[in-house]
């Protein structure tokens, strides 16, 4: 029987305000539908996913019917003992690759949190494919679910990322477990720091910015996944959550815009806003609307150095019951369009005028770093001002 987690009505209300729960419900229904389809294709009972067979297991669990979570304790033990003589050739090569990486990112005097963060940031910054869409699709199935394939070929599914992160943590003597969800379609890690556990999903952050899935508590992770909460330890702290450690206190809901602007001017990719103790749900509703408006503006306007969107937003309560929101930003990894050949642009504009000049004036606006302009004769048109594109609603 699974343990039930109590989420306060206030927190649940906040999640509803932020829209996260609606997304989670849709996502969970989609995952369950995928699980049923997999069962149908393998001629199994759709209601029998085999989860109960692995409910109290960490290793030797098969994810998506294909990728197995396997122990790498022999490799980490060899690293800690200094004796790799009993390792297979593949495990010895894995140990050599992992050791070289740790030698380059871990320094004397680091805390366990700093070591964990260094490993996480190395993985999310070095294991992305050239195309962001491919971070979830391995080029081959071979070794995509273990550290050998991850470190040698950068070829990984979620199981590969989770077992590789766990290997690094065990080599650093930081307790770590690989978790799988109830539908057996995803895996990630639980890490223990100073007696508290935290969720880390490297796979979901590879190629992204914002540390959105680094050291999450159960109250946030349960909005995204379901897992065996009886077997795996509870994550009940915000102390080492990346966003929370960069939190900024706002005395009033009306201080939210200024706090966000300051953070973005400083180029941070994640932070938390901690509200004063007397903030109520109406304040948080208004704060949520402000963040919605900001997110929309970021997505519809390019401003150099500014985020392109608010990637994640999760409402939480601290140990004293005060409200807070964890925020991570997305920064565009693509350079804005800049014409390389002014002469070619001039010729193109002449060609447009020759063909359509008798009907209307058509011009290539080339004084800002975007393709010429966007137009929708029914809904509105794009306006450029100082390099910023905004959308004006057409007047009737």
C-alpha cells in the first residue's frame, strides 16, 4: 500500500493558480495512456504494468520495456579503494572516464552540495546533443542506459543520465538512489545532503538553463511524477534547492516586478521569491498573474541578455509556513537573425517593389536583428522600436 502525502489546501490552491497541476494531470494521463499502449503491444494486461514486481527495488528495474537500471557499485567501490583489478574492461574504461571528469571539476574544500552542483552542471552542459530535440533520443540503444555510453558517446536515455549521476555521487561518497516512476517510463535521482533527500532529474535539464530539476522536494516533484513513496526516502527540505538558495524576499506583492527585473538584469537563471508571512492567497493570485504577464512578454519580445521565457514556476511553503515560488528561466541558445549581405537585401527589396509596388508599399526593415516583419491583417501587426518587436492589435 502506498503512503499518501498530505498537501495543504493552500499549496494546492497555489498550484492551481500557477497552472502547474492542470499540466501535470494532462501529462500523467498521457503517460498512463502510453503505458497502456506499451502493454497492449507486448500482449500484456493493460492494467498490469508489472510495477508491483519492482515497487521495492532500485536496481534491475526495466524502464519503457527496454532500458535496465543497473548497479555501478563495483566501479565506485574500485574508485574509493584504489583497486580496479577486478573490473571488466568496460567498467575500467568507465572508471577512467569518470575519474578524469571528477579530477577536472572537484577541488579541495568543496562541500557535498558544491560537489553535487559541479557534477550536475558538468552533465547538463556537456551531454547535450547538437539539436535540443535529440537529448531524449539516443542514436543507438547500445549502452544508452549506463555510464559507459553516457560518458563515451554522450548517448543516453533517462536511465543513462540517472545511473551516471548516481555513479558520480557514489564516487564522491554522497548517498544517492535512482528512482523510477510508477508507470516505469522515467527515472531520476534522489540525493542526500545533511540528512535530507532531494530529487535531481539531470535528463530533464540537459541542454536547458535554470536548474529547474535540481534538488526538488517531494511537494514539487509530486506535481510531475508518481513513485513508490514507501520504498524511496522522503524529500522534505528546501535548504539545498538551487532556486531557494538564491531567494529574494518581497515585502509586498507589488515588489514582485522589481525583484524579477533585478534578477534578470543580473543574468541569473533561477531564483525564488519568498513572500512575507502575512501574504494571503489573493496576494499570490495577483503575483501569479504578474508572472504570467511577464512570461508572455518575454516570449513575444527579444531583448538581448534577457530570458526568453519563464521555464518553470513552482509554489512552495517554507519551514515556517510562509509562501514562496521557485522560478527558473530559459535563455535562448540561438543567435538572432542578422542579415549578412546588405547588397543582397537591397536587391531583394527592389525585386519586391518591382513585382508588388503597384499594389502596396513593401519594404524590408533591416535595422533590427529579426527577419523583416510579421503581419496578420486580421489580428494585428509587429512593431519594431529600438530592436524590440511588439505586437499591436489591429484597430477596427
